[in-house]
C-alpha cells in the first residue's frame, strides 16, 4: 500500500477537519484510522525498532501523532501534545515553573484551574499572583514589575466571559522574558488563535467543544516553537510523568473533530441569538457574552476572534439565588449539568459548585449553548423565565 499523500497545503480548517487530518490507513486503505491497542512494539534481531516511530504507547503512537498534527495545524503551532484531561494539560504547563519562580494567573477564571494553581504553587514554593485582566494597564504593569516565569490567561474566561488582550499581553511578556500560555477552551481554535497573537502556548480542554459529545476527558497543549525549554518540560509531563490520553479517547476525539467546524458554526449562531433574546428580557439583569455590543471588551473580541464569539455565556437573573435556581429548575431542553461545548445545551448554577468566597454572583446561570434549533432554546428559556 503506497504511503498516504498529505492533504494539499492551504486547505481551510473545515476541510482538514472533515478528513480527520487527512489520509487513509496505509495498511488497509481505511478512511478512518484504527484504534491502536498495543502498548508495546517489537524490535528486530539487531535490536532496532521494527517501526522507528513505535516503541511504547506512553511516548507516542500513530493515532496520537495524527490527532496532534491536526490540532497543531488548526492552531498554527509547531507541535501539540494530548493529555488525559484539560487539568492534566494545565498541570503540565504549570509545573514548568521551577520552585522559587513566579506564576501570574488571570483572576476569575475556571475555578478548577485557580484551585489547582493555588495548591501547586504553595506546595512548590512558586509565588502565585492573581491579577484582574479586566484592568488591562494594571495587568501589563504587574507583568513588568513582577517579571513572572509564566502568565496564564483564559480567553474568554469561564464564567465571566472576560476577553483579555492577548496581543498586548504577549508583547509585554516578551519584554519581561515571560512565557505566555492561553486556555482558549471556550473559544475553540476555529475562532481564536492565541499563537498568532503572540502567545507561546495554547491549551484546550478537549473534553469540551473539540470532542463536542460529552463522552471523553482530554486536554491538549500546542506550542508555537518546538524548541523552547518550557515546551520540552511539558512534553516530559506527557512522556515521563505519563499524563497520556488513552488511544480509544484519542480516536473518539479525532471522530468528534471531523464535525467541529459545523458544530462551532451552529453553536456560535445559536449563542448569539440566545444572548440577544436574554439581553432584552425583563427578568434578566445582565448577559455576559462578548458578542453583544454592550460587552465591555466587544471591540477587542471582534478583532481577536473570527467567525463568532463562542458558545459560552452567563446570565444574571433579576433577584438572587432563589430566582436563578427557579429558572434553572424550570428549563426542559437545557440539561442541568456542568461542562460546556457539547452538542446539548447545559445550564449551571456556578455558585452552588464554587460556594461562598468564590466571587460568583448567586444569581448567575452559566449557559453552554449546543447545536439544537435556536428557536427551541429560546422558547425553553422564555417559558422558564415566565416561572418567576
Ligand atoms: N479550562 C476550562 C476553561 C474549563 O472550563 C475546564 C473544565 O470545565 C478545564 C479547563 C478543565 O478541563 P477538564 O475538565 O477536561 O480537566
């Protein structure tokens, strides 16, 4: 069987995705790759690996390479590595900061990240600074003054949908000799490309829209530069520390990626329509969504993102916790569950999860908008809000 020719250069991401990165299985001609189940691979009589790319599955296998190659192409990066979850990917990057170093993290981001970084830094004697990216000048000043080893951003942030200015932060990081990593989970690589804006690393929880079917945990980190030191340490976390994604999950992820462009298009359109509906509803205090003209960083979001503003939003219900829970409880089509980026729309009362002291408003409902018909989503929200 001849070697699979690569897909023609210059294809749109949609086409790359539709072909799962391109090519067919060289052994059989199958258009979908097999799931490699072997953990180990033989050597010949001279003790050379029979296939030089196959030694042991914690290091690598053909399916990881194919999936990582596709994601690196989407991000415009040099290399990607898959991890066992989004948090494993975040941990791999955060652990690149040595004891005695400094990590500057945007405040008000995914609670799991904040919690993990607080614990990790305290244990490893890394100074952790939490700074509000909503005050852009103060954030830039903090980088210049503290010259951290790593800056961690989340764009847009979960659940406040804050949009940090990646380009200006990356320029300041370069001046300070700081590595910039961006969690772009809520955007997807189709609408936000942090590496093109100057970030060194971009990370996604593949559990969310990349896979899109709420049926696997995964994470991925992509580096702009294959040679930088921090990237070498991230790769060690995968290969030596073993935070590797299973082959079956990788196969599911690659299958999910085939429809990413279609899903993102529908989710973005639905989210925009839902946000516009909620913004004008008398029972709603505010809608946090970067696609709305009233969002404080709408112009920045428009210039940083292409083709939409993502499928995540938060809505502040007039009243308090009781009113928010009444609306959540009355929704029929939206499912009451955590997570985001799946085909099905979800609602979550974040205060119930994060609790007192988290800074989450008690009247906030986070919505992850799926691929249902937009009219059905709006009708569901309408009837739930009518219960107040
Ligand atoms: N980053 C963001 C923005 C998230 O929302 C989440 C999970 O909700 C994560 C990272 C963690 O990903 P995972 O659940 O795959 O570990």
